[in-house]
C-alpha cells in the first residue's frame, strides 16, 4: 500500500547509511520497497563477467544488506535493474550489443558520454540481462524485479534489429515515423511483440527460481504510450505508473489520470504511482526538493484515484533533507486511512475512452495535439463538472454495459475497428449513452480512412468533407427554441452565440434533427478591424446532433421521436450526442467556460439519470467514489489554487464548505459516516437511498467514509 524506492548512485557504496534508510522506511510505515541491484551498476558482488560492479563496492554488499534489513521489517522487496547503458569493455567484447543510429554509428550515451546506449531488442537484453536477473533472483529471495528503461532509447539500426525485422516483416527498418508508411506501421507492431517476448522470457526465468516472484517492467500509460495496455494488463500482476511530478503546463489531476488509465487495463489488480520529491522538468534536477504543497497534492490526487503511493529518491546520501518530514506525514496519514483505501470498485457512472491505436496510427508524431488534447479537454471538463468518471481502453469493450457505465465519452477516437463499432452499437442498444467528437470512427483500426463514419448510424449523420481549419473567428448560434427547453444550452440562456472550435467536419444528417441547439456561423475575417463583420449571419448547419434512441433489433437503434413511433413499445436505447468539431481539444487549448457548459450538459443529457454523488460548493475538486469490502468512500481533492494549471504550488489553500449528496448502493444501509482528514462525524440527513452532509473545508484531501 505504501512503497519506498531508494535508487543508489555508484559512489553510495560505503558512503550511505543503510540504518538511516531502514529507519525512514519504518517511520513512513512503508510496506514495500524497490532497491537498486544491477544492470548499469551492480550493488552486490556479482560473479557475471561484464556486469559492472560499483567501483566503490569493495567487499561490501549494500543491496544484500538492505534486502535483509527490509525483510526483517516485514516489507515486500523488489530489485531494480536498468539495462539501457553500458561501458567500453562491453562494447569491445560485444560491439553488436550497442544501439546504432540511422547513420550506422554506435550511440554514445547522451548524458554520460563515457557510456554507450544498449540495444533493447537484441542479445544484450535477451541474453546478458536475463543472466543478471537469474543471478539476482538466485542470490536474494526477492519478490520481484523492476526494470527501468528496458524498452530501448529510440529506433535502433543494429545488425540484430535489421535482420530480425527483415525476417519478421519482410522489409527494411523504416526511415520515417509516418504511421501511414507500411514499414513504420510494421515496426510499431514488431517492436511491441519483441518487448512482450522479452518480458515473458525474463518473467519465466525469474519464476523458475522463485514461483512467487515476477518481473515488472516500467511501462504503461495512456493513448500516446507505445505498448498495448490490453496485453500489459494480461501479463502484469501489478503495474507502476512512472509520472513523477508535474512539468510545464500541467494540471495536478494528471496523477489521478495515470490511475484511471492503468485501472482501465489492470482491473482490480494493484496499481502504484511513483512520485518524485524533486522538480521534474526537462533539465532533470534529480537531487532537488520541491514544495511540500506540490508533493502533497500530487500524491493526494493519485491516492484518490486508486494509485498506491511510491516515493522515489535517487542517491543514498541526501543533499537536501526537506522532503523527509513531508513524505513521513503523508505516508502516516494514508497508513491510518488504509482500510478505506483498499478499494474493490469505482462507483463512477461515466467513462472516458482512450485509444492507443488512434495514437499510433492516426496521431503519429502529432498524437499530442490530434489525440491526447481531446482527452485532456474532456478530463478537465469532467473535473470542473465534478462528475466522477473512469477511463476505458478501446480494445477492452467486451463487458461494457450500461449497468456499470451509463455514459461513454469518445474524445476524437478516430480509429475504431468494425468489431469495436459493433460493441459500441450494442452498448447503445442496451441503453448506454455515448458522446463522440470530431473524427470518431472515421478511420479503421490501422488508421485507414473510411468513406463514412463507422458509427454513422449511431450519430445519425454521414461524413461529407474536412476537417476544415484551423478556423479563425468562427461562432455558434444558440437556438434556444420557443420554450427554452434545450437541455444542452442550460446555463447559456442569456447567450445568442458563443465561440466555435478550431477544426470542424462537414457532415450531412441521415435523418431529421428538428430544432438543432447549435448552428454554424462561418469564420469571417478577423483583420482589418473594419472588415470584422459576419458575412453570413445564420446558417441551418447543425454543429451538434442529439439522438434519443430506441432499440429496434439486435445491433440497430432508431431515433425515438413521438412522431415516428407513437407509443413505442421497443425498449429504450441510449442517448447519442455527436459534435462534428473539436470542442474538447479547443476547450483544453482555450478553456472557454461556454464550451465547459456544453460538455457538462451533454454528459447530463446522455446520462439521463442521477450521479452516484454530487458535490456542490465553490472551487475545483477532483471527486472520486469507491466501494470497499464493507464501506464506501467519496474522495474530495482540492485543486483550487492559483498554481493549479502550472505548478509547483506555493501553499495549500483550503476550499470552503461543500455539500455532498451520496446515493448508497442498492440495498445498502449506512452505519457510521466519518470525515477522515477532519477526524469528525458529520451531521447526516437521510432521504431514501440518499445521504446529505456538509464537508466544512478541504485543505488538500478529504475522504467521506460510509460504513455499510
Ligand atoms: Zn538493435
């Protein structure tokens, strides 16, 4: 539940004090630890030729000493290895183990130029590092081996990679990174297969020595990560998210997002979030310490989203000790809360889909803006709307059903196979709501464009042309109708028009959409100022399509309009919202509150029912809701801060009182209700299955617990 990591540096041997660290692990109530063992530097007396012993090792065994000490404290122990860099003697003995660049040169290490970058896909990893793992597992009874930087450092053109790829794909290694280039597409697939083979080889060898141990590669992530999360979820008994802190412009909920992405693939298996106590910017001040407020909020958002915390420290000799009491306090708090952190299920009713195949084959080198920014826009909107949600992986839609998630959001999920489209269709037919944006389903799973959306029947529209953009100075006209009953326009009653997005598709309705809430006001000149007037004041082009469906037969839904069906006896299908433009991506770029309202209203309409929890009050909170064995919990993480969108935080600033309304699971009876951080028992009002209470204040992290 609470992980510690001590990554030794080569000259630590003989200099650092193991007793200090063992005592710190005890004081933080850490119950698991990752310790440096070998690969780049061996911190134990290895007998393997070419396995580089620390030059300061002498006759000592700092790794073995730490393992024994941690065992005595009852901790789970895993060994850290790092295979990505090596030395001249290895290069001389096995020049073919070194990575080669596109010009045919062996690669020096970019940060430590006396070292060499190794090839990840050839014998260095498959043979030499396998021996290293066998040795560590045989000498020390460890529970697992964590492998850092195991998957290569960019494309390698060494003799092994060239011949292995030619054998597998029948062609030469690609020279471009364009996903529409067949060679590059084949490379993406081949590299993954090779790495999964490597992982299974290492795991198998370690389990031969200790059947209860395993190998845990440092891998995994969201739509822009390179290894298939579905396969990772099948192979890994646990997974560690290595996003150590914020950098640049990033929201503090980014840590919780790791948790959601990992859980989507890992289900109920334990997932862990590494956090750094230092600054994580491109300049890599690895020995730095950042503000305690920033560390606390980063960890809080991970824990609220189901990640078990893992602090990492490089160097056994400390250059700056200010982080020690901060982590000690955080860990003791979460140790005290542990019974309520052993979650069995999220109770969120909304799911946000992510798609690695869209990242690989549609996004390519522009995946950050074409793919991830759509997700980030939705993520921010759902946080601001305080709608608890989970993420789902597009290749794991098998069991998807409205009993778990009432609404599924597809943020420009461009690449979907026919099978995936059918799964989504079936979900809507059985009552699930969907909200899709922009080019969703316009490409197949390999990034090849279709003539029409794979989900055209669900959207009720067909693709015509585009995308058009980047559009300047384009708007949306709000069609409030005569009785102002447009659910999508709630909160925008006073607005006649709002800004459009940046990219839009031209689409054509396949059926009647009476009274569309948003229509296009096309882009018009934004300079000279004298020329800034709309050339077309009004069009009848709808810029959002809302359908309330009924299920007519397996795999088919139809729009449910009273005119069409009268008193339809067909079962209710889900509600479908389709935006042909990049509302989510534009929201992430410009954060326009009008777009936020559209996104929030779209979820509320598609969801067509109550949330498990509503939290009302000022500020921005990440709200998550969980079920444990005999309790449920609502986490409130206070993100309200002038440094919310660009860290690090200076201070934690308490959020004012929040009203919380929770729906109990069917048939459950609430016994004790507590506020964990405040340490108080709130006054609770009960009304049927609902509990209402007030949380007086949230500093960084409050948890409402309800014993059932
Ligand atoms: Zn290679």
